[in-house]
């Protein structure tokens, strides 16, 4: 069955690790906003420009092409802002496929902080205060979500998502 999976959660929550493990299990393509943003920065786009918004637009355009080709997609992005969420919902609807949202949280604060401290250099640095602010500002998705805790073993998290699918 064709499905568009949208990962959602604050930076460092474990979205990418889970997306990659899930993609390996299901044979889906992973389109990562962080990877696109890092490439844009390497190409000279800096923080004075709307890099994040542009990276979402690129990821959504690539997802559109992949879905049109029959390739199943995992959109790996923070997805806490309503415009990003709406765009994924509209994309899924335009292809007549269900949108499965996987909300990733990390219940272990020390682990979450460690992940932030060891993020790859090419990713934008983000403070714990920014993480807390984003988490507070994030409203509930207007669709059902599969909620997972990335403090659990990755295999267990993937099994939970597979049961949800």
C-alpha cells in the first residue's frame, strides 16, 4: 500500500535514526530536510536567508516526484509548524495516499541533550532553550499520529510503527 510517512518532533529527538531504520525495514525513500538544509549551507546559503523554509519546499517537491513514480516516502523533518504539516497533508491527499504521522519524543532528557551535543557539524546548532520553546509551541497534529519514545530501543520503536501501519 502506498503511504506517505511524515516524521515529526523537535531536533535531537531521534527522528532520523528511526526514519532510517524504518526505511531499511520497508524499502522507503527518506527525504531529510536537515540533509537538504546542510547541502544548501555548503552551497553558500546562509542563515540570513529563509533556508529552513526553502528546504521544506525542496523536500516536498522531491516527495511529490517520488510519490508520482510510485516510490514510498518518509519525510524526515521537525514538522512542528502548521504550514509544513498542512503541506504534507495536502501532498498525501493530492496523491490519494494516507499520511501517517510519526511523532517522536525522547523521554530521557540526558539522552536528548547528548544527541544535540553530538549532532553533525553541518546541522544548524540549536540550544536546549530553543528545543523547549519548540516543544511548547507545537500544537497537536489535526490527524491521528503514531507517538513513539526514542529513548526505547530502535527495533522496538520500529516494531511499534509497523504495528501502527
